[in-house]
């Protein structure tokens, strides 16, 4: 992806969002354009994924959509230049879950 394409993708995303760390269910913060995440002390082991997801939805309300959160989570893990960082490559399915609709990630 070209530099201009990366900048265009980043402009579609909020400055920060909250997400579940896939491996543990812990609540994390993600900053647009930065690799990795910030662990937050909003939950403690053992992590209750359902409860933490409800808390994340509240924290992201008016800040980031679920699609943007998914794109930011993937961008922070796999690189902001990847198709997985572009929210246009995702959609909500009928159950409210985010699914991939783009090309190969």
C-alpha cells in the first residue's frame, strides 16, 4: 500500500479505541497508527469476555464503531499498511458481528 493510501486509511479511524485482546479477553487501548496496544486496568483475570465486551462497547460509544475497532486491532497487529487496517474491508453481519468482506488480508 502506498503512503497516501495508508494516510487515507488512517483518516477513516478514530485517534483511539478500546478492544478485547484476542488471546486473553483483557481490555486494551489502541492508538491509531501505532503498533501494539496499551494494557488497561479496567478488568482483572480471569477475564469475562462478555462483560468486557459490554464495557468496551460503552467506552467506544460515539468514538469508534465495531468495524473501526476490528480494523484498528488488525492494523496494530499486522501493520497499518495492510488491507486488514482499512475499515472499508469489513461489514456487520445480521448478528452484529464484524466480518471480512475485502480481498485477501
